[in-house]
């Protein structure tokens, strides 16, 4: 896998290891979409990293995942999913 030029969906990307991973991969030229349950941390990470997209997503069931796939944040197929 190339480390640059990918579209990546990272769950838990608003805080901790998920945020660090999202920021590092975004800095390497990837299109990153961060997701999580809490909107405020997701907004903060996206604001700190121009061009990064975000969306709320609770991975507790399949219905929320299907609903998220239809949201505007995901406009192209993600090549990598980091959970």
C-alpha cells in the first residue's frame, strides 16, 4: 500500500491514538475522514487539519454504518478503514 494519496476512514479519530493516526496520515497527503460518537472532538480535529472531513458514527450496529455511508463526508470509496 502507498502511504500517500489514499482515502482513509478512521473511527475514533477525534481523540487519542485515532486522532494521532488521522493527523499523521493526513500530513502525508492522504484524504482522511475521521469518525466517532462525539461531534465536538471531531470538529476540533477537522478544524486543526484543513481538508480533513468528519462525521459522527457509532459502530454499535450496522444501521448507523449504513446511514453514515450515505452522508456527505463519504463522497468516494475509502481504500483503508482503521478501527
